[in-house]
C-alpha cells in the first residue's frame, strides 16, 4: 500500500521546523523524522489529529495514496 507522506511539504508551507512540531504534538523529533521519511508502518489517529491541528491542515494534505504504477511509488518509504 503505497502511501506518500508529505509532512515535510506541510512543514515548509507553514514555515515550521520539525522540533517545533514535535513539541506541539508531544512526540520526539526522531519520530517526526521517521514520519517525514515515510519509514513508519502506522500512525495513531490521535497523533494525526495533533499534527493537523498544529499545521492547520487536513489529513489528505499530509498523506497521499500513490497508485502502484505511479513512478513516485518507488520512492515511498525510501530516503
């Protein structure tokens, strides 16, 4: 299931650093980094909610489904 995580894009749009997001959400900077890289297997809705509140966005602004035949699918979960 190729899900592209656009958290870094939303952070840039909001001119917010990962450290500030981590503080607002109540997670570690390491976990923010893992989320940004797409190397997580799941996320609690509570965390997603807190991220959306902090970034004033919708879940779809952060998470995007990429069809398996889309060239971007090869990038999902890789650095």
